C-alpha cells in the first residue's frame, strides 16, 4: 500500500489536540473489479473528456480530508491513500471494509470510480442531507429509481457496525453483494439521473463522451480538464475572463485576447494566486482595454474630421528600360 500524509490528520503534527471538525469527511473510492462488460479494460483509466474516470471522481471529492482508493496504485491527479481488499477480488463489501480502515471522519463518502458526471456540489448535497437527518446514509438513485450505494454518504460508525455484523454472519465479506449492506441501513434517497450515471459498457462511455461535447457543457468540461492536468485547484469567474478576452480582441487586436488572459494569470500568480488576485488583475486589464478602445475611437473621429492633404501626381519620369 502506498500512503500520502494529509495536513491535519491525527499523528501528523504536534501541539494540542483539536476538536473534530463536524464538516470534515473522508472519501473511499472503489476502483477495482474486472470490468467484464468492458472486455476487461482498465475502466478507472478510461478517458472521458480528456480525463481518466478515476481522476474525474477524485475531483468531485476534492474536499475530503483523506481520500482512500481501493485498487492497485496508479498515477492520479490528486494524492490518495491506496488500499486493497483481502482476499483480492473479494467484491465491493470487502473493498469498502478495506478502505474504511484508513478513515477517521464521522462521515464518509463512498464512490465508484466510473462516474463521469459526478461533481463536488453533488457530494456536498449528499453530506449536507446526511448531517441534517437521522439517517445512516444518503444515496443517489438512477433514472429507474434503483439504489446506487456507491454514490452515497454514510455515517462511518454505523457503516463499520454493519460490516462487522455481516462479517460475523457470513464468516467474511468476500463475494457478498451490496444489497446486504443496504438492507441493514436507514437510508435517505435522492434522485439524480446525471450524477448517478455510471459507465459499465463501451456504449456508456460513448454516451458520456458525446454529452461532454454538447453545447453548454464543453467549456466547463474543458476548463476542469485543464485545471486537473495542470494541478490548479482554483475556482475563478470564467465569465470575467471571457469578457476580458472579448474586450481585448475588439478594443485592441484579436491576438491580444489569449495573450492578455495569460498575462492576467501570470500577474495573479505573482500576487499570491487565488480568485481575488485573478479578479483584480482582470479588472485592471479590462480597464486598460477600455481606455485603449476609447483612445482608438477618439483618434478615428479626429482623423475623420481632419482635412486630408492634397497629394499631387508623381511627375518623376519613369526611367526603366521598358518604359513607354
């Protein structure tokens, strides 16, 4: 198992003990399985919108204090702790039990690694619903109303109790289906046909890739992919930057648009980064573009009213050999 330390975890720092953060949560992502319906392909590594399915799920639970992935270690866009079930290939309950052993938060988000449309706001919704209820867990349902227990938030102590109960009852968790877990829990259900969409077949992969490229999705998907690939964990106002690019293109020159937005990003980084630094740099560049456009418009107006000099015909004789 490969492990990464996370700031603020018990045992990683010194000083007085702090009270547990009630808003903190851990995440367990199940990324094993044989992917038989994909012909045995490496499903977590299949790319949708330029990003591996596993990386897309890890982005959705980026707010987790600790993230455990139950699978063989691989390169990922975010640091995680790796775990594996015993015996290997023991199924989802055995994998969940292995992942939970590396978590300490009161609430845990449990996810499969094949959810292309899962977003952080959905994870937040699961958690906020759980915290506001007496339920043991909150899960999503698919368009047919079927439970999706691997897109859910759970009370970790109760989850451990049930897993221990099932272990004693069945002399282990290997091979047990997820419905055995669901049957023992008091659950709240939320319908979300988009976030609950998972990729079991190549047709599902094709559907996900096509949806991402639809008008209205492609820009957000592209920005998310770029941020993930560059390791940028920053939320910025994309409309602000697009407005700046438009003003630079129209008020200055078309190539000024991408160069100006690049310089704004560079200036924001030098100023310490963060959404506020980006907004301030963009504001200043937009004001400059406006002044530039005003000067150009004023100069055009002056040029239109200024008398133009008369230009006399050129009387210089043509001395070329072939001149007529």
